[in-house]
């Protein structure tokens, strides 16, 4: 019996009905759910959602999708709902979990007959059986594997194929489990069925090879499909099913057999042409063989050792000799090259510098490699890579003409070497050259020797060969460091090549400027830079777009280099900037615009203030580009980066950009707007540099701060930048800012302090400390709710030194610079703690003296001394009681800040600053930002930098003496350790 809730048409009461009538109801709703009409579709989806947790619903779905007479779309939907149900409700611990009885029925129903006629539905059923197997096999479903093994033996073609498909998905899923217990179960399964899986694969493979000559495409395709599926099963078992596969005869037998099978399949590709329906499946099978070898090498490098020799012989013969002609195809060549690369680069096969320290397995593998890579073999591989695989192809040259921007973007890094031929050949070349550079350097140098002087523009082949050799010299730059006099070569050979302006010479102009970019950071004399800049200016006006884009890339590498000198670059700055800007307008693809923007950003960043005269055009163009790039968030990120460097370069003049700049910051940092996901990080950085370079606050700049509260709620990795932005506002216009936003900010801070890390607490309190420093009167009022929290932390002796130090910094500011506020705070806390004010003040001073060592910053140490001294003169017995501690801290403070003037032998406070001191900016240093200037002005009002500690102590002690009289003061001084008194007298000489 199955309980199902009726649809809206049938009334909503719960009706119990047998499986057939329940199926009718569900079938009707599923049919509505396939409708194109949302008025029909939406209620049906709602109804199905409600049924998801009803007992019996999945049995009904199974009934529907295994009934081949029903509409395909309805069955497809039933399978999908079943699959989601497994994800959500199959585990025992899931809410609304399926009952064990229903699961038993469903498991049995799923593997009753493998006869689904529709391919897509068959795949989905195989996947959902695998999902159940992941959770239940083998414990709750021991019959699954035996049933599959029986079913793949049947003679019926359809059933055999569907069972194989399921067998593959189940094996794949079980192989992916990672827990130790699950791995153990998979090892047991693999050793139990490996023999069978091998014979099954051999059987299907032999059948296919016999049928190839028959010419019957349908039969061949069906047979090939089974070969492919059985090989997929074997791949998972071989790679994931054994701890030490090399000890298993069957596994090693299968792996050794792959090479022979590969040869047979490659030969088949002669008769199965590119237009044959079987071609795609045939190539997939050939690639799958190579994947087995690559995966096995990756997972079990030492078990792979016996296969190294065969793998290298096989790959090298097909890729670098005539053997491969007529049978290889691009993806196969890529796989073979990757196999060679993985063996060459494998760390497991590299002995230690000290041979004795290497394991016998490593030495064995290394020996096999060395025996294979002889001088003739390496030379041949190197020559073939350069003279055959590096040549620009017809397709590439056509693309260059028809889609120049697509051509430049094609050659991207990342993992492209795993799939694309050009990056793959280049990576293989780099790795082999690195590993065997002593053998290969002379070979490459000899190729270079033969290419002296310009090449005839009519001889396209010679131009392409030269392009390929130059490519190799660029890729091997680090290895050739000692062997090539690049500076001479640049002057005598490369510069003249750049001056050949014939259209057919453009591949070489592009290659040469690329090559120089590769060598810039390796070996390039500084004096030659101006000649290079001259060449770059010319090439940025080249008639060919690909050459111009490549030149921009080299310019970025040149400017980004460690040895870049601004003075050499400045004479060319205007020309280059103008040409780069023209290039930015000429290119149309999003990726290329981003690339050129990055080059511009880099130039702006390196020349900083010197850019000011030339940025007018860019400043006018960026708003238009921003508008056009609404759909392209990555391009917008590049614009933000450019703006960051522009603002830094323009300094206070960046205020002229505000009409464009501030809306951009507003959008990028508004968490209610979808683009913030991409733009937030750069947007915050831009907001910060805008504040740092702002000459004065504007209403619009103040208004953007509304975005901050939700950002603090996110409390993500961007918090640190948020705190810097808040500090920026405090320095820029504390009164206006605090009056507008402090209440909300204080609420955010109180929330943050409850749940944030220790480091986060320190960051929050530093912002508060800054506010108190900048605005001693308004600051404490605005952050009043946080101060009791700080006071309590001091009294209770906060255990983290960094936090305690920050607490004392905050409290020191209040005590020193706003005494009346401190008194009201003390009063409030006394009520809270239910203590006398004096007693509480005594406890605080005692804790302060006790934990003074937690404070490491000299400014805060001096502040503590000033703050505690400000309690004097006093006739309060509690303060007199703590007099000794206050003097101790003051003398410690003197030790921190007093430096001896060697000429006069007197001491002076090294923290004192005067208006007259103007720090000198050296060539390498950044000039001070507006915010740096504000901080300087602030320091000139800060007691820490304006009050001499020596003078302050003297005045306070004198006042205390006057208050108590000579005798009273003497008895007070006697509470201080004599050694401290001596040091104090020494510091106060001359007063």
C-alpha cells in the first residue's frame, strides 16, 4: 500500500491506494511538470515537492521510469526526481529518511532487468544505481556485483550493454571513496573481480578487432562501445584497486598488454577514417588506453618502473619517428608527450644529489631512464620538437589573419598543456631541456648559429623555422644563461630583425619581441634598455595587431623587472602611454582589453607621480569602458586595478575623478548588488587608496560609508581592509565622520567583539584607539558603549598580552586626554562592580603596573607613563598608595624614550617632534600620501610626541611636593626602591 497526497484536482486529503492507482496520480502530475506552460508547470512542481517525503513515492517513480510505453520526457523527469531523492533521503540519518523495507524493494527493482531502450535514461539509471551503491554496497546490497557480473555475460545485446554501463558507473563511484574502510572494501572487490574484468575486456576487444574488416558500421560501433566500457571498468580497478599493483601478475599483464592493443587500435584508424561514425569512439578508446598508463604512473610511480622502457619506446616512436605517420591524431600525440614528460619529471625517479641516500627503487628507475635517453635519442627529440612541432601551422596562420585577438589569447598557461598540442610541446621541451641541458644546449646553439643575419621574406619555410628556433631559445632562457651572450645577440641580430617591416616578416617581429621579454629577467644589460624602449615605441605602431599586442606584453615584463629604472624610461613615457591607450581602444575582445589595461596599470604603478601629464585621455575613456563592460566582471576588475594605480599616481589630484570614481566604489562594495562577488576585493582596495590620497572629505565620499555596516557583518577576509578604510575616514574628517556614523559603527564593533578572533579584537580596538587619538573629546562619547568592555578587560587581567596592550592603549588615551570622561566611566564601572570608585581605580593602577611588560610599542609605553602621571598631584590615599608603581612605570618610560646627546652629554626625549622636521624622500621611496601628511599633523598635536616625559615627571613631582610639603613628599618617595630613585635623579639632572 502506498500513501500519496492527492493533487489539487483530486482534493488534498491523504488517500491510500494501491501502486497502480498511485502511479496514475503521480503520472498525471509528472506529465503536467513537463509542460511548457508555467501555469501548469509550477503547481505540478509544488505538488511533487510535497510528495518527496511521502512513503511509497519512490516506488511509484521506479514503476513509472521502468515502464517503456510511457512518454520519454515523463520517464526522464521520474528518473531525475528519484536521483534527487537518493541524495536527500537515502541515508538512514537523513530527515524523512526512506524506510528500510522500501529501500530493499527499490534496490531489487533497480537491477531486475537491464533493458532501458533510451541511451540518456539508461545513463541516468546507471548513475542512480551507483549513488545507491556508494551508500549501501556491499553491506546492504551484497547481490549488486554478482547480478552485474551475470548480466554482462548475457547474449542479448541491449541488456549486456546496459549492465556494462551500470557496472562502469558503480566501479567508478566505489573507486572514488576515500575513507580507509571503504578503500579496503574496494581492494577486496577489485581482487575478486579483476580476472573476470580482464577476460570481459579481452573478449570485447577481440570481437571488435575481428569485426573491423566486416565494414558493418552498426555492428562495429556496438562492439567498440562495449570495448570502451569494459576498459573504463578495468582502468578504475587497475588504478584504484590495489595497494601494491606490481605484485599482481594479472594487473602487470594487462598493463604490458596495453602497448600491443594500442598498436592494433592505431592500425584500425587507417581503415576507420575521420568521416566514419566509429571514428569518435575509436579515438576515445585509444585515448583511454593512454589514460590508464598516465593514471597508473601518477598513483603508483614505483609499480610503473617495469613499464618505463616500453612507455618511452612506444611514445617516442609514434611521436618522433615515421611510425606514427598516418595513424596518430592530435589528442593522442598530446597524451604520448605527457607520458614522456611525466616520466622525465617524476620526482620518484630522481636520485638525491648524494646517490647513496636514494632508495633502490629510485635508482632502478633512474637507470632505465638514463639508458633510454642517449645522446642520439635526445638530439632527435629536440630537433623534431623544434623543427616539426614548434612550426606555426596553416590553421594558426589563418587564425592570425582572421582573428588576431583570438590568436593572441589562444596561448594561455594553466593546465592547457594537458589538452592542447602547442602548450604541450613547449612544456615537454622545457622539461627535457632542463633535465638534459648539458646534452641539449650545444644542439640548440648549433641551430642558432645557422640562422645568423636576416631571412629572405619570400622563403616562408625559412621564416617559420627561424620562428621555431627563437621560440626554443626563449623557452630555454634560464638554461642558456651561461651559453648565450644575449646583449651582443640583441644588438647585432635581434634589433635589425625588428626593423624589417615587410608584412611577411611579421611572425619574426612578433617572435623576436616575445623572445626579448623572456630574456629580460634572465640576462639583459641595463644600458641597453633605451634601445629596447625605442624598438617598443616603433613596434607599438606596427601595422599588425598581433605584433602590437605581443609588444605590449614585453613592455609589461620590462617595466615589471627588478632592474627597471624610471629615469631611463621617462623620455619614452608619453609616446608609449599614448600608443598603449590607442591599442586599448583598437582591441575589441574583453580578454585583450583586460590584458592591455594590465600593461597600462603596470606602467602607471612604476612611474607613479610622473604619469600625471599623460593620463587625461585614459581618465576620459575609462567611464565609457566601465559602461560597456557591464556583463564582463573580469574586465571591470582590471579597470578597478587600473584606477587604484591611477589614484596613487595622481595623489590629491585624484579628487577630479570623483564623479566617476565614487559611483564605481559604491557599486563594487555594495553587498546587495550581485557584481560585488567579483569586484569587492579590488573595490575595497580602491576605496582605501582614494581615502589615503583624498585632500579633503566630500559629501559623496562620506555617503559611500553606508556600505560599511553590511561589510562588517560579512566578517570575511576583507575585514582588515575595512578597518583601514574606517581609519582613513577618522584621519580625514573625524568630527563629521563620527557624528554621522559612529553610533552604527559602535554597534557593529560590539557585535564583532563577541565573535571575533583575538587578532580581530586588536584590530577593532586599534580603530577605537585612533578615534580617541584624533578626537579626544568626541571619540570617547561616540565609542562609549565599548569602553566598559575595555575597562573590565583591564581589571580582570586579560590573559592575551597583545589584547591587554591594546586595552591599556585605549584607556591611556581616555585617562590622559579626557579626564572628566574617565571619571564618569570610573563611576559607571564602580556601580557595575559594586565597589568604591577609589578602590576600583587602585585595582586598575595595580593591574596596569603589573602588566606594563605586555606593552611593546614605545609610543604606548610612553602614553602609559603620561596617563598614570596625570593622576598626580593627588592627596587621594589610594593614588598615594600606588605612587611607587607610577614612578616605576615613569622611569621605565624614561629608559624607553631618552637618548643621550653624545656632544653635550645630556638626555633628551627622542619621541618629541617639531614642525620644522621635514622627512627627506629618497629616490626609491614613495612620496608621502595625503593621509601620511594628515598623520604627521596629528602627531604634532599628540601629547606622546609633544610633551617631554622628563619635563612632565619633573612638574608632577614638584606639584606633589608642593601639595604634601617636604616631609610628606619625602615619606612618599621612601616607598620607591632606592635604585629607581637614583636612576630618576640621573634623568632629571639639570632641572
